[in-house]
């Protein structure tokens, strides 16, 4: 394979990656905890865009439980976002190659 063909292939892969990443950034991923009592929505840019808390879990005497539910929901959304990102990029990247999340 000559160098020009390699460069062309690399440029094509870069364009595919940019397209895939731009499409991924428009996705919304939901995480939750407490059987749906706390839900968060995270964009593909890993920014929280929505937080929903069921009023039944708001207990002023148990603030720590609500904090734990929110943290768990956020971490769930982050984990799902990372998985979705890896899946989106798997079609673009050569086998065995990973991008940092």
C-alpha cells in the first residue's frame, strides 16, 4: 500500500469519526435509580439536561437517601453514555482500537 492510499484512508476514517461523534452528541441517555424514583437525562456531550425526582422520595429527615439516589442515577447515566459512545465508535474504529471517553 502506498503512502497516498494510507493518507486517504486515514482522512476517510477521520471524517467518519467526526460524523459519528457529532451524531452521538445529539443523543439523550437516561439513567435512573430507586426503581425510577430519580431519573436523569444526559446528552451525548455528557451534560445533564434533565433531573426528575418523584415527590414520594423527598423526605426532609432523610436527605442522605435522596442524595444517594441522585448520585446513583447520574452514575448510571454516565455508564450508559460511555457504553453508547463505545458502540457508536465501534463501527468507525479498526478492531481493537479504542478512543478515550
